[in-house]
């Protein structure tokens, strides 16, 4: 009786839910594009880099000073009185110092833009994966409910046979245990759906309606170009690789900037001194002498940073291409598994269950064979579902490597 009430409560709960707000994948992607905090932060980083160009183009400020005092008349012919000194100094930027600084700032903007594209690709890819994960959990719930219905129907038939004296109580106990297991699987699938929905909301990065329901989308096209063509697309389009190449150029520009700083930069100086008896005016140039510090350390650091950026770019390229090849292989294997299920495994499992049920009704087989056939059918259907979503997940990784989401217009 407990299992009957549990099943009835589960079905009533599922049927009594109000109509939910529909949300399509494109709507979720647009919402993440507009309001995800990581995208907002990366966009702000681009503005910071653009402001850095203004800073690099700014001229150094002049420096002025005023000194005042009193001249004492302690020597013959000296005149006592007030003494004032005015000084003005303007640093000059000669050679490649200013152009190299501006170039370094411009490459900073380029890197920040590539970082924004990389962040957008990661955010939208996470939204897609979370979206399909919710659809997967919903499909698992449908399978669990179907399995629960089938097991409950069998339990009812066994109960009738026990009441008529055609079967023993042990068969009813087995059927009730199987029904309890099916109910546990259904509840577990429901909990996994709740977890998947919370992860989806976190991936979107924006508040969603409490009763939002994701609208299913048709499976993506299964045609893929050859692996060599995919590799070439990844090398040309992936924003992470473009970012790493930009960082190499930025490191090289820093070498030029540090080298330009090595050249002494003069300052134009003027002085006006007003003495009580003889005013004076002087103009000249101040030049720092690189005697102790010739910037060997900063230049060596920037050169080492170029080597580091090159090696990191190569490592990242190897990693991304390896992920592409792994996803491509998983896509092919999942396609083979789907074909195997569709070409006979699913049908054979259904026929096996039908045969076991028929034999049980005729008294030729026991309930254990029917329960085993039901479990096998559920396992096969679950495997078929897993293969479908594994193929879809691999396709998502392939398309993310190809930077497909960057082709979407920004809302």
C-alpha cells in the first residue's frame, strides 16, 4: 500500500504543476550576453586598456619652483635685500620612448579584446552545456517515470495473482521491492534536474523566473568536416590562441619599450634669479647619466617574458588541439553507439520484455525473468539516451573550439 500511495503522489505532483515560462536556447544565450558579470568585467577591462592609450600618449608635466630669501651685506660693495629664484623644467622624450610606450598600450587593448572574446566564448559555451544538461535530466525523468509505470503495472498484476492464489507472496515482495527501486530512481532523477537547473542559472549569470522551463531544441546537424579542416579552423578562429599570439607581440613591444628607456632623456631647464643688485637668467639642459643603472635587469626580464609567452602559446595550442581531437573521437564513437542502439539493441530489449511478460502470463516463467527484462530495457534506453547526449556534448566542444558562438550577433 505504501508503494501505491507513493506512486500516486508522484504522478499527481507531476500533473499538478502549473504551466511554466518557456525559455529557448537563443533567449538564454542573449540573456547571458547582456548581463553575465564575467562579460561585464571583461568589457570593463577593455575600457581600462583604452584609457591606458591616453595615459601612454600624455606628455610629461613640466616642473616649476620658486625660492625666496634675503641677501646679507657682509662684504664691501654688497647690497642687502630680497633674493628670489624662479626655476622651470620640462622633461623631453626623444627617440623611440614615446612611440614604443604607445605601441605597448595599443597591444594591451588588442589583448583585452581577445580576452573578452575568449570570455564570451567560455560563457556561452557553459550556457549551452548547462542547457543541454537540463534537457538530459528531463529525459532521464521521463525514462524513470516510464520504468516506474511499467514496474507498477507488473506489481498490480502480481498482487491480483496473489489474491487469486495463482502466485506466492514472495513474488509480490519482489515486485514491491522493484517498485521501490524504480521510485528511488525517479526521485533521484528529479533531484538531478533541480541541480542541473541551478547550474544553468549560474551559467546564465542572471536571475530567472522560478517556474522557468527550458524549451527543447532539435538535435544539431550531424555532418562534420574532416579533422584536418577542423584543426585549421581552430588555429584561425579560437580567441585563446589569438590572445596568446597577442601576448607574444605585447611582450616583444615591452622589450622595445625597456630598451628605449635605456636612452637618457634630457630635461630643458631655465632659471631666473633676482638679486638685489644683479638679476640673472640661465637656460640649459639636464641629462641623467646611466652610470650605475643601465637597465640590464628590466631588459633581461622583458626578453625572458617573450620566451615565456612563446612557450605558453605553444602549450595552449597543443592543449586546444588535443581537446578538439578528443571531442572528435568521442563524437564518432557516440555516433556508432547510437547506430547500434537504433539498428537492433533497443528493439531486441523490447522484444525480450514482451516475451518474458507473455511467458509469465502463461506460467512458463517466473517474475524474476520479467523484472530482469524490465531492468535490461531500462538500462538499454538509458544507454541510448547517454549516447545521444554524449554525442551532443562532443559536438558542443567541437563547435566551441571552432568559436561558433563568436559568430552570434551581440544583442
